[in-house]
C-alpha cells in the first residue's frame, strides 16, 4: 500500500502551467525530499495533496484511496464528503510560516484542533499537547504566547500542532526557509527524529544536507516537472540531467 500516489497531476494558474504531469509515489515510513529551484512547482504540488489547491488533470490517492480525479478541469471522481474529510485528516502539514494563533498560548495552539475537529476531551487533548511539546523540546514554554518564542520554537510548536491530529503522513513545505540560519538546526533535529520514528514524510526543502542524510528518495523538480528521482547518493553524487547538475552546482557553491 502506498501512502501517497499522484498520477499525471497538472495545475494551471490562468495561462501559466505550474504542474506538468507530476507522478509520484510515497511508501509507508518513507521520507521523500523534493528539491529544485524557486518556481519549480514544489509547494503547489504539496498543496494539491491536502486540497489547498485544486488540480486540473490527474489523480490523487491517499493510502490507496482515490481522493480526486480531474480531466481538463472537470472533476471525474469525488470521494463522499465524510470519507474524504476522514482521509484528509491523516495528512498533517507544516508550512513555511508558522501560522500560530497569536492570542492563544503554545498549549492552546496545540490543543485546538483535537478538541474542535476530532472532538477529543479537553483533558485528553491537554495531556497529548503536553507530551508532544515535550517531544519537540518545548515543555517549558507551554504557557507562553507565540510572540515570546523564537522562529525555531514557533515552528516546533507548529510541528507539535500537526502531530496532535495523529496524522499518518506529514507534509513539510520548506519548514526552515523563514528561519534565521542559527535556528534551522533545531527544527531539522525534530524532523530527523520523526523520520527515525517511522513517520511517512514528504518534504519540500532547500536543506541539501537534510535531504542527503535523511531522505530515502530525492525528487528534483524544475519548470513544473519531475526531472529526476533517485536515492540521495545517486542524486547528489551522480546526477543525470543537465538541469540537476546546474542546480546542485549553484546551491552547493553558495
């Protein structure tokens, strides 16, 4: 059983084609890193998986369940609403920006969705939130407000918040790109631990070291297409496409 599978995904913004027949499979407990230049369609692709963007063509499967099928902008298949919502709850997402509620404490931010979406009892949600905040090294910050935290701490709260929904799959959209360089490591450390714990992860990242060290598979996207896919060793040490060679030369020389 695959956790995520897309078949020939296409997406347009007006006349601009941002995704061109993107097909990808993510297996259980697999960490897949998507790399590539800005404007390659990486973040848009991630957003199609949890319906933040609607596709124009192709098929999306979550845990081998067909979620959506579109042909030339027309929906050909739609999962019933309740089943669809249940399936999408299995997919957690962490964004570039932390999007924490500024008027709620760290603990309240993490508790919110389990209580209101999953109807979890408040005491249970509170204990889960405390445990998750300890897991990301923030047990001492549970009563703080986001404005009192560093960017790295806020992103770790965002990861705890996503984990509170008990997803089977985690999507990360450049989770360190908004952080000062000295704060990147603390977020990547939490992500590495998640990978070691067996979480299925699809990560859009500019952190080549993380992709090389943690990913089972690296996907290189450019101009809305998957140009090359392979194990980290193959992608970084023996790139095949000229576009990937140029990209790696530019990012590694920085």
